[in-house]
């Protein structure tokens, strides 16, 4: 699950950078960055173990 969490964090960070670039200089497909943030946060939430013992 740590890999899922790491992928979620990475995807969210990459999408936020893409969004910031899109605000500064609009480009085609910049709305995809919002989807990237949503998917990244979801992957992070799935990968979060919550501190429970397994």
C-alpha cells in the first residue's frame, strides 16, 4: 500500500504543477490536471493505512 500512497502523492504534485503552469499560460488539455489531482488524492486515500495493525 505504500506504493499506492507514493503514486498518489506524486500524481497530485505533478497535477498541481501542471495546473499552475496552465494558470500562467493556458494550454489545450489543462483541465486534465484537475482529474490528475482527484485521482492522486484518491490513490493517497486508498494507500493510507490509518495506523491500524494488520
